[in-house]
C-alpha cells in the first residue's frame, strides 16, 4: 500500500520472482496448503500507527474487568476448563483497510480471538520475502513484520517465553487434531524448527494420576507439562473426536493459551466494545428487531467458527429469522465493512487488504505485547484462506516495512 515501495515492486515483478519466493518459503516450512499471494504488503507508517493505536485501545477494553465479567458468559459449560489465567497469552485482531471520508486508509475490526495465530510461519514468510526482495534493485534493504522495534532475537525470546513458559521444549506439545492434515501444518513445522515444540494429536496423549504423557519420536514416554493450545473447539465437536482426557477436570498441566479464552475473546466480544474502529455488532439473542437494511448493511456470523466458516455476507431477513431461538446466542449481526481496494497490482486491478495484529503475553507479564502481523489479500467478500483460491494476487501475505 505504500506507494513508493508498491511502485518499485510492481515494476520489478515477474512470475519467476514469485516462484523463487514460494520455493524458498516451502523449503523453510514444508508444503503450504493455502494460496500464497504474489506480493508482500508494504505497510505505510501512518496506517501502521493507526492499527497499533486502535489495537492497543481495543485490547484495553477487552481487559476491562467489568467487560470480562460479561464476556465470560460465552464459555459453554461443556468446555469450561479450570485454572484460567487473568488474560490470554495469545491474541489476534483482524483489521480491514477501509477508506475514511478524507481518503486516508484506516483500520476497521473484522474479528478477534484469544487464540494463537501463525507466529512461526509468519516469521519465515517475512524472511522468505526479505530474501527475494534482496535481489530487486531499490528493494534490497532490511524489512520487518515485527512491532515494537524488536529484532529477530528479541521476538523469538518473547515467543519462546510465551510458548514454553520456562519448560524444556520436549515437555511442551502443540496440540491439534491430526496436525499433519491441518491447513496450518506449515506453521507447526515452523514452530518446531524455531522453538523445538512438536505438534501432537490429543488422542495420542495418556492421562495417568492427573498427569498427561506422550510418546516422543524415539518411543520414549515423556510427561506433558505445558500445552501450546491450537485445538479448534468446533472442529473437535464436528469430527466427533473423543479426547483421552476431560479438560473440565483438574489436570496437572499448563495451558497457553487457556482454552476459555477461545470463547471469551472472540466475535462474542464485539458486542461489548465501544470504539470507532469496531463495527456495530449485536448478538442475535439480544436483537430486538431485524434491521430493514439487513441485506445491504450487515453480515450474519456464527460466533465460534474458524476461517470464515458459516459467514453469510448478504443475509436476508428470512436468514436471520431462521436461526432457531435456542441457537441465537451463538450468532451475531455485524455492520458490514466496506474494504478499500487498497493494493495496486501490476495489472492495474487493485485488491483488498486485511491485516492481523498478533499479540503475545508470557505468563509473568501483566500485559500483551504486539509482536507480528500477517495479511490476507482478497477480491471477493471473504478473506479466509479457504477463499479466493483461484484468483491472482490474493491469499496469504505479510505486512512489511523498512527495519
């Protein structure tokens, strides 16, 4: 979006340049199961500052004890886990780039989650782009996607503290269903290469005397002392997977993040926020009447799906009314966000940009730290990795600026 760097990149772009980037990235992370965009996003300083400020102010509201007390209602009894900490150790805020009345790009919050994002993959994605840009005259300089002025070592130390919590990597597992089949498997590979933490299916764990154990790759039994929690709850329920332990019981293991935060900091939270960057959002269970302009001005969203699943971008009044009363607490109606066509491509047809701010909080810290970003480019109404798969200049990207 930065016009200077964007012009230089578009002028230098070739399919060979993109192929070199994609090949380098997959050498670092293994196969990538989602579409890679043909470009990084060069983030202007002004837009970055607006995102940082909006993110800090929204996170402050999310941390407000009175709001937290109301948002706790999001945790269903069947998934309530003992021992929740005061704040999540991971969080992600997704901002759309939109045009303000004065023409400036400003952020609008699309959704949020007290859940990990692709910290390992984005580290390597930024580095793969940096390696390719080093071959382009005019762009051959140091680039970063890290906030707070951190260099690589400082970021890795922050992430390591948040993931490991002081434990040995072999005593920590990244937990997800059938990790090798997940679209985020490339991040699991990057996480192991950066932090030494293996991805493990929860069904491979054994519960004994209130402790969890696993077999390592050499077949030795090891106690699991900390879980890097990447389980998507609706996927567990949809698959019918039976876990060998009940998370509601007292188990001698640490969670990062604690499972309750998947629910508490989520689309459910949007209705409790009051900020210019947050679109009007109403839980269907609290909707007095269906707005007459619902099809033109709102989006109907399930609260706890992932990667855009179940989102209706042009709901009719009948669609809203069809949600059964017993399930209306799990849906929200959100004011539609009009993405700007903010990123110019060499072909001249601009695309839309969404930037995720990614936060970390080691156990000993009182506040979350803004650490990294990722970007997604789209032409249609949806931005998740399951969309725009056949459209050029869309998909997974990362926001860069001069280091």
